[in-house]
C-alpha cells in the first residue's frame, strides 16, 4: 500500500549502549529540527549508565529497554517495525542532521520517487577528520550500501522484505538490506541534500572485533541472499578478501582470523533456514553499484 504523500509522517530511531552523554547531545540537537519529527524511538540496549532512567523521564519518546543487550541490528529492526511513521530516520546516539530543516528536505524525495527505499547522506565525522571542513560531498547517485548513522528508510518497503537480520547483532545490516532493495527493484540513493554530524565516539570500539563481525555477517548475508550456483564461489571470494585484509593489518590479525570462521560456520544451519536468495540479475545489479 502506498503512503498518503500529502501527510507523510517521519519517525526517528536511535539505539544506544552506555553512551548517555552522547545521546543527550544528540537529543538536544534533534530538538532544534523544524519541522520536528512526528515520533522518536530510542532503544537502550544493555545500558547500565543511567540511560534508561534519563530516557524514561522524557516526554513524547517511545522507549524500549533490552536487558541483556540484543545488538544494534535487532534493536533497529524492532523499532522500524513498531514505528508509526511512513519514513524512519536512523541515527546513532552520536549522530544528527546538521540542518534544522532536514525533515522538510527529506520528504520530497520520497513523494516524487515511489521506488525510493533508502535515502542516505554525507557525514562530517571525527573518524575521518578531513570531512569536518568539507563542503562538496559529490553528486546524488545510487549506491549498494548506506550507514544507519544517517539514513531514511521507507517503512512500507522494509515490511515487504526480510529486513535487518537480527542474528548479525552489529555490522553489515546496511549492505544486506540494500541488496534486498536493489534486487526487488527499489532504489538506494545517496544525496547531499543534508549532512550528518557524526561525532563517532572511539571508546569501546575494538577494530579486530569489528572486522570479525563484519566478515562473519558478510558470509552469512552471502549464504542467505546469493542464488545457486553462484553462492559457493561468492562465499569463497568473501573469505579470501577478508583474509587478505587481515594480512595487510599484520600477523596479530592473521592468527586471529579463524575466530570468525568458526562463528560463521556455527551460523550456517540458521542461515539455510532463513535463506531467501535473490535473482542473479538482481545480485549483479547490486554488485555493480558503487
């Protein structure tokens, strides 16, 4: 069913884990948006730093507590399914739109393009300091991934597709979902119509653990989405590419690379049960995108 384009509602969803100060700053900045979002959903995922007490006292916020943590991917999947908006702006607890009229700029894209599933934006992030003063972020164009720290998803299309895979826990849900969208004939579009300020808090970020999760989830995604007879070759290529990356990082990475292999193998039975391969033509269209 298509949305009523004259009255499209916008929800914002944020998942957070023990970063109360960053969340407070983000909510302060979201309070400056004009027009304001129709709804804000926040998931405290395994928080023990007072986040739950702070958010539960806020008016007009739909608040979810995961105890123990279920991961950012499962948290986002639940929020987008429970959201009331036609569009859902996904943010991290340390990211927010820089322009006060961001919501007013976003809605026309979805009104004018019925097949637009995801709209995402450039980020000024401390992870890459050169972006902080950047003014030219390039042109609009179709992409094969996006970042949930600054992307708008059309909820009706999300509900038609498998959506984010909760087993991923964290990492790789974006390219996996973009693949689903492209294969279904929908669009994933990058646009510099707004910019996202992403403070990118570095604490509690373990590079090797992030690499292992990304590689494992990429393996699982390939197993679930890639059609036969191409799946075995694509899986082998994914494993080789990740191992090659580990080699570039040094022996300390190489010797720990088998850790994610065992995790990936343990998830094969579940992936086979959840397997919903796309067409090879759709998979190739996705691979060809930047």
